[in-house]
């Protein structure tokens, strides 16, 4: 039985920007989430996880920006 390697990237969104951190601290801007999502679409990743890490801290509901992110996503 052969198993396929699955690629499941995780995008961390903070204030509508993609960030990367170390040990859940010291977040740094790494790029536009929409452009990065399109890149993953082109690479045909199997799934993607998108976490808005600033929404809970700021007590914000999902916003129009996240809707735009999901409209550009063509994977589960």
C-alpha cells in the first residue's frame, strides 16, 4: 500500500497580514496572504489551514478580509 505525502500549510493572519513567529511570540510580517494562498493553489496543496490570531485578542468576528482569503482558496 502506497501512501501519498500530504502538504497542509498553515497561514497565520494578524491584522490582515501573514505573519510568522517563534514559540507563539515575536511575530514578523512575511507577506500578503492572498498572494501566498495563490502560490499554494498553483502548487496544488491538499489542504490549508488559516488562523486569524488577532481576532480573538481584539474580540473581532470574521471580517471581509477573511472572506476574500477564502474566495481565493480552491482546496479543502
